[in-house]
């Protein structure tokens, strides 16, 4: 989702060691935000992120717009689970796991 930090960049370095071409994608996905989270205020640092990725040996950055990912007309249906498995209840925020989203 961008706003990269050292953890992200370490993954780029590992990818460089393992493969010939390194590709990163950056997309602030509105579907990943719960209703109580502020999508509009999420930091968007694409220029800085691209500089960091280039310095970290990333070959290609794919940074699509929301329109490219979700073209109009956009019909999205969400299917939420009614109950979470007991083992997950104490570990995950259900809003961070939107279950399924299908765009047609």
C-alpha cells in the first residue's frame, strides 16, 4: 500500500538475491479500510517509495490508479462470514479481513 519502510525494502533485497527481475506493486486499496478507518488520510508517498525501491534494486514498480483496478461500472459484492472461528477471534480484527470481494 505504499508508505514503505525498512521491512518492505528488506523483502526487495531478498527478492533481488533470489530472482532476476524484481517487481513491486503499490496500491492504496479502499477495500482494505474498515468503515472506522480513514482512507483519505492514509499517507501516499509514491515518489519517495519509487526512489527507495530503485535504490533497493527493484526493476519495475506497478502503481495502478483506483480506476485501473476498479473500472466503471463497478459492481462489488461483499460476502462476510457471520462468525469467525474461535481461534481467530482473539487474534484478528474482523474488519481487517473483508472475507470476499468480487468485482464484475
